[in-house]
């Protein structure tokens, strides 16, 4: 396996673990780290992203996941700011995850 594919998988795995932590933590406290206001739906979304990211990071190819999670993050971040009225910190978090994931997904080429 080449270094780019390894980096894609590592990013997917790390992001999956972070999303998993956010998802589980959100079920125990609606205010994660004193910054992010979580809902049950957001926790479920994080856990789904976590399971897929961890699987892809260990078994699959990370590029597709990173691009998908990037677009989902950007869309949720923008919609969260405009329509969904998500907590500002959560919307910004999604935008940051989205942009970084898109950079990783598209900038790292074989």
C-alpha cells in the first residue's frame, strides 16, 4: 500500500474515533466540552460516521469516505448556520471537519 492511501485511511480512522467519542459523549451530556450543544440526532449521525470511518480506516480505502464526510460536513455546516439553526459551535465544527476532509480527500492523489 502506498503512503497516500495509508494517510487517507489514517485520517478516516482518526476522524471516525473522534466522531465516536462525540457521539457517545453526547448521549451522556448535551453540552460536550462546554462548547458543543448536541441532540440525539446529532449523536446518532456522529456514531454512524464513526462506525463507517473506523471500518474504512481499518479495512477499506479512505479517499471516498473523506470526500463524502467532507461534503456532508460542509452541507450540514452551511445548512446549520442558515436553516437548521444548529448551535454555532456545532455548525463551525462541521464546516471545519468538512473543509479539512475535502482537502485530505481531494488533495492527496495517487
